[in-house]
C-alpha cells in the first residue's frame, strides 16, 4: 500500500514538473534577449511589448494565458517558479507600456515607446531578405548608449500557443513596440524578435512595413 502511494506521489510530482517546465512555458513567455546575427528563421514570432514594474531582472519572465473572455491571466515566473500573478483586461494589457504584477491595479494605456526608441537607438545596418519570393526588410539597430543598454528592462512577449504555434492574437497592436517612424527610417517601424525552433537562436531586428502570419514575418 505504501509503495503504491509513493508511486502515485512520484507520478504527480513528475506531471507537475512537466506542466510547469521551461519547455512548456517557453513559447508564451516574456523575456529579454540581445541581438545575435543570424538568418531569419521560420519560427515563432516574439515581440518586445510590455515592461513589468517592480521587477527588472531579465531572469524572470511573464506567462500570458489566453482566455475566451475579456480577462487575461498573467503570471510572473522566475525559472519555472511562480512569484506573482495578476489579471488584466485584454485591451488594457495589450496597450500597456507598464504593468504592475501582484497588485490588483489598473494599467496605463498610453505608451511612450516611440519617443524612447528615438532617444535610445541608432541605425546600424539595413538589408533585404527574400522568403518565399517576399522581400523582408531587415533593419538592425544599436543602442546609442553602449555602456548601458536602455532597453534592458523591457521584455519580450512570445505570442503563440505551445501546441500549434499559432498566435493567440492577430491584432497588430500586440506585436508593436515601435509604431510610427524613427528619424532615420521610413514607414512603420516595429522591433521584432525571432526564434529558430531548431537551434534556438535568438535574433533582434527592426522590420519596416510588414504583416504577420503564422511562423513568418512578410513585407507587404
């Protein structure tokens, strides 16, 4: 009897570990990554959208849980351990530049991202990449202040399902950190991140004039 009970406990612990492991949360997390030079992968699209207050440590990330109603459940996680949670109206959460975790408070819908980007980034390289005969504008940027990366406390929203890799939301607003035109660039500028699902390479890019489809970023 005791052996059966111990076996059941081991199985439950194992299932719990699997459910909350990094692999399961990987595609829905918010995190921060430096730019690495690599080709544009056919992989999950991840975006820099939300800065969470009271925690600027980039070892933590947010898990955004979709639902059928207007409430989004957001968990603050540090390497698989839940440390805080909160609920937001989806429209407010997607439009927010700052959110407060662990407190039932509202969030501002006004973002200063464009102004911050103008002050903190400078243009590095621009090149075109073809994917399925579609031209992808690859614009690389660098922070103006190389000693202190100004966007270190800004984090990435990976907006896809762990099972299907289909974006939970197709509304462009969730994908935009920078909406508008920077001084040195033309068209709509969006800070974008990519993951190579095969090799787990991370790329940090800025795209101009694009639409988002499943697993691809395509220039119109």
